[in-house]
């Protein structure tokens, strides 16, 4: 196989593996059209490709590439499934199934599949009630202050970098560019921008919308457009804060957010059930390490 053909085959195999639709570069020779058994989209050297396999490829392509289910997409994916089956048959004829790498991958896939199914069937989180959703909404609303803030942060891990950032800000360099350059926080990709936050003032520990207390306090004291004059030390991290905007707190009505709150509570319930289940297994197990 020349290099171009190899790259085409590899791209097609990877596309099928990850459910991504790509054009079929090579067309496989096909026998004259004939009636196929029900639920079969193709037969490759006597091996049937079921309709369910094509349907799953279409579903994955839609999830990952936002592609509509069209006859053209189905034709491309069917061609890729045929090509993948040819690759599989070739590998099997060459006895690749006996290679250690393949056996290890098969064992890992088996372990993952049986573990996930076991956990799904065994762990049963407590259901989330309508009353719990409403109580959580009321608690969130009660925690809000009269105003909400749109901050940016730059988080750095040492005093020297913090001093450099403060110096460059004072020299007029843009806050978002410095965040992208220096910040170690996940918000660096958005120029340090955080979601709207609100808390009662004076700010108290544990009621800061997840922000460090000193950072939340600094946000409430800044004018719009203002930047903290010095870095704020929180443990081993230094924060520089900017306030982009401020407005009266806008409280969404319950019906707008109840779905999101329910999902959050369900995730917490699942995490709790998984932790309790794991703790029980650890308690009853004999473990040497």
C-alpha cells in the first residue's frame, strides 16, 4: 500500500471508530444490486452489515458533527462500514487477533463494558423530588445579594509572575490578553471572564458563589472597569481581579431553571450513591498494597 492509500484507509477507519462522517475517498467494487435480507445494508465477502450498525453510525455522526440524517450521509457511512469490514477481514486473515496489543485491548474493552453495566445495574441513586428542586431554588435565591457582578480574573502560581502581570496592567496592556498569557485558571481561554455572580454584602465565608472570600470581597469593592491594584494572595495562588460590569440582580423565575437544578441534584445524588457503594466495597474487601 502506498502512503496516500494508507492515509486514506487510516482516516476512514478512524472516522468509523469515532462516528465522524468523512467523504469516502475510494469506492469499493460492488456486486450487481440484489435483494438483501431484512435488516441488512450490505454483505461483504459473506459477512452481513446490519441496519442497526448504520443507524448507530448516523446517530454518532449527528452527535459529534451536527450532521442531518440524509440519504447522502447514509451512503457515505455505509461505504465506510463496508471498508471497515474489509479492513477487519484483512486483519483477521493476517492473524492480528493473536497479537498481544489486540488481546490487551479486547480485555480492557471487556472489563470496561462489564464494569459499567454492573455499576448501572447496582448503584441506585435516591430520586430527586419536586420539593427538593424547589427548596434548592429558594436557597439559591436567598443567597443572592442586591447586585450581581461580571468579573475577570488572572490566577498565577508565584509572586514574581503576579508582579509582572500587575506591572503590565499598569503599563496599559489589556487584561484579557494577560489572562490568556499568564493565568492558570480554566477561564484563561476566555480572557479570564467569569459568569455573573451575586452575594450578600458584607461577603462572608461559604457564601461567595464558589469564589475565594478575598476575591469576592475585592469584586464588591471595585468600580466598573476597575482592576485590583495588587495581587490577592489565596494560599499559594495570586489573583488579579477586574470588574467588567455590575447590575441589579436578575433572579430567573423557577420554571426557567427548575430543569437545570433538577439535573444538578440528580448528579449530586448519583455521586453520593457511588461514593457510598464504593465505601462499602472497600470496607468489606481485603486489600494489600
